[in-house]
């Protein structure tokens, strides 16, 4: 599946989840619903995937966790915050670099309209 089509499908799933739940819940609730919605759309989804930290050729015991990984291509970082900050974008870009992936979506569900909470990021 082409990356733009895949990210479009993920965004559609996020809009559907937001339409049913609205803003104001914990991130974990949106994560659970996104898992269900993405799998309903026949996409491969991994949740809370460990991402090892490599430093100067050594794998360290400071693993990070990717909220969702879709089709082994797109990292989704979920938030339920007042607004997306630059540090949230930096976090996702770092995850993309560590995972050697190109596309990521930062989804903030704490917005009146889901379209306002979507940020696409591309590594490199």
C-alpha cells in the first residue's frame, strides 16, 4: 500500500474514533480504539512496540515504546493534550530515526475537530 494511501487510511480511522469518543479521554482509551479501528480496516498493527536505543553501536537497556506501528511502515504517536508541542514532534522524529522509518503521524485527540489534531511527519 502506498504511503499516502496508508496514512490517509490511518487518518480516516482516527477521525472515526474521535467521532465516536470525542475529546477528553486518556490516551490509552484512544489507543485501544485505534487498534480496533485499524484492524477492522484490515491493517497490520503492533501496539506498544519496543524500540531499542542504539548508542555508538551498542544496544542500551533504555527501550522506548512506539504507541502503534501500522503495516511496519508508519509510526503513530498518540496524544491527548491541550496542544501539540515541538517536543512531541521531536519525539516522533527520533522514533522514526531509531526505527529507520520514513513516515509518522502525531495524533492529538484532545481537540474539538480531529482534523486540528493531525500532524504528518517525514524523516529525511
